[in-house]
């Protein structure tokens, strides 16, 4: 079954809505190095993580220099860290190794420019970049869209055909993000067959304001999608 992560939660109500809808993982954006609407201080994140029940994943979404990422993980102790900046392969590997003794896996975002189709970071070919990131020991790779205006939460979809080719080439799980909504997640899953889907702006009625109904519909549509049973 395809897993569902609801990201960018900013208050207790949003956490409760994700739990009630049956999400597998809830993500909090914490001390992200550039301004984004969902950014939280670590004190806020600690209080919200405490509201996530057992058996539901807690994902810390952050970025920047390795020392800051590792420090946040050590303090907040999530199940997963999602590195959502274009760190080098060497830095990514160093973070993987530092988190391993804590039992925390690293999801590495691979951001694709929607205008050019090129990957951000050292390697611009998306497939080659994904394979290189896999070699660093990451737990999963998350494909996301990037625009000139927003580093994430763009509301813009990726090329699902390219995403499917990347998924087929990888041995680690692929998480699909970028422009997913209750209206298109079934089609995305049918074409890409990802391990999980990740949504943020697609369940919002305005920036930072989520809808419990959109969250419920998103989770439901992902569950009934063709290809959701691998």
C-alpha cells in the first residue's frame, strides 16, 4: 500500500486532522534556512511532535549545513529527517552516518526545476542525481518540484513519466511530491507507483491553512489508487 505523508503541519489541529485521516507520517518544517510559510521554531516542533500518536511517523523537514541538521535531529528525535536543501553528496553521506546511531533514517529531497527539468545540486541529470544520492546510504529519495519562487510546496507537478523511470532504477524507496492534490494523486500513483506520496500545498485552502476535508480526501484517494498495492 502506498504510504501518505502530510507535510507542513503548523498547529495542533492540523496534526489531529492528519491522524484522523489515517496518514502514515506527519512532517514539520523546522528552522528551514530560507523563508517558507510552514517554518517552525524547534520549541514549537517539539510540542507538536508530542501530539503525534505511536505508530505514526514523525518527519523533521529541514536543511542547511550538516551540523545544524544533526543538532535538530538530536534534539527533536524524529523517526525520519527529510533533508530538503541541495547539500553535496559528501554532506548527505555525512548526515546519514551521523543519524544512523540515533536510529533515524534520512530522506533526501531531489528537487527538479519545473522550467528546465534539471535537478538542483551537483548533478543536473535527474536519474544520475538520484542514483548518486542512493549511493550515500539514504533511506529514501523524495522527488519534488522547484520553481524560482518556492523551494518546495510549489503546487506544480513533476513529469510523472520521468519520475517513473527514476523509481524503476532505484533500489531505495521513492517518495513522490510536487503538485499532488486529492484530484490527481490517484493518477500519479497509477503512473509512478511510488513507495509514498507527500503533500503540503495540495491540502491547503491558503498558505499555511490546511483543510481537514482535503486531507481526508487526499488520504482516501491515495489508498484506493490503482497501483497502491505493490
